C-alpha cells in the first residue's frame, strides 16, 4: 500500500480543487439567510471526519428511496450504506457534530451501470440519499434543514479519537441511534480533494446540495478496513435495519483535519407517484412547520451514554474531551 501511495500522491496533488469558481468569487461577501449570518463561502476548517461504507441489499435499499428518480449505486451486486461523521470545529454557526447515515445512489431516469459512476460522477449523478442526519445544535438544524432541505434534528452525539480508533455515537430520547467505530487505517497521508452530492427528502420534495472537502487522509480498503456498526432503535434509524447491512466494511477513512465548503446553490424537485394516494404516502420527510419555530441555539445536549454499547471505547465529558 505504501508503494501505491508513493505513486498516487504526486498525481493527487495535481488535481484541481473541487470548489466551484463561483464560491471563490463570493469569498468575503456576507449573507443573511433565514436570519442566519454567513460569510461566504459557507465553509469549515480543521474538522475531523470519519467514514465507513458497508454492503447492503440493493433491493431493500431501493424500497427505502422515495420517488422514482433515485436508484442504489451498485458495487458487486450490492448497495452501500455510507456512514460519515464530521466534527465541525470552526464554522459560521459554531461547533457541532454531524452524523450522516446515507445510501449511495445515482439520480436519473435510467439505472446506472455498476462501477462506472465512480469514474463519471457527474454523468451518472452519483451521490447519497441521506436517511438520517442528527446534529449537535439547534442552529445547525435551522440552517441545514430550513435552507438546504437536509433531514437534520438535534440529538446526543460524540466523536472520540484514540491512538488506534475513531468512534462516534448517536442517542435520541434515551435510546441508542447508532454507534460507529473504525480502526484507524495505516497512516498514508493521501492528499484528497472530494466533491459529494447529498440528496434529501423535505416537504415531499427531493433536495440536492453539494459539499467539497480538501484534506490529507488515511484510507483502508477490503481486508484492511475494519469497523463496527451498531444500529439502534430510534425512528430515524429504523428504515436502515431492513437493509441487511453486512459487518465487513468496503472501506474506512480517517481525515484528521478536513476543510469543507457547502455550496449555497442547491436544487429541488417534487417527489412524484402514479396516483395522488401514492404521492401522499411517500416518505417525503418533515414539513415546513418543523423549522418555523427554531432558534439559533448553539448548546449541545448531554453526551450519549456509551454504556449502551458493549465494548465501546470511553465516551466524552461535556466539554468534548475523551475520558
């Protein structure tokens, strides 16, 4: 792997930044969207990220996707559940953790062939449908859900880094939502420049937003990737329990200090169905009234209870330090 890294690193360094030129042209401009103050671009600095992807049953994944325009991305006949947890340390709306549970998808009128979307991401509109997205603070819910249509809600979250593992737990109303723990991959220091599209359901519409990350990271694939995922019983996680999630991850990634930009441009479409009755029954997310009364609080809820998870590494004190 080290030999491959030595070959890849010079090439990866030459890759252009994924951040669109428009975002750079806006740099330093101010925005006041839905009462939230932003200095453009909407970015984050020095934010650690853990990722892991697990094979799932593709047919079961298709049943979770609302509407008719998204299809599970196919890898070896399987779909992918992608778990991404970001510990945002520096943003316009303060510090918070974001815990994404998503299904890798392609968006379009026809199914995409296997693997090719990895090479032609824009052509096949490769992205992820975010099933659940708990965050630490009220203001993150107000902005992410009210402006970008993301299924954010406030929950008990943590993010714990040790010499050998990175883990994060999500609790809601005294129940376990999810626990993810990865073994830290071999230190590779790969220069990464990533663009990702998030598709989300809100107000019975499908919303697409784009985020761009630049970081130096460590990645493990196949047998080298080691992780543990436990899905709990909270309502947001319940749909994932039908996906037949496999224990062995396809890959894991650890980005100690990522720099991100969330594009202020986004798109939205109606979720449609053949009949009015079926359209009403679509899993189209929360309605507008779920955000109208939200404030801009930056206070975190208490850390999750790690005693709920057998063998979990020690959790966090309220200040966010590992104990």
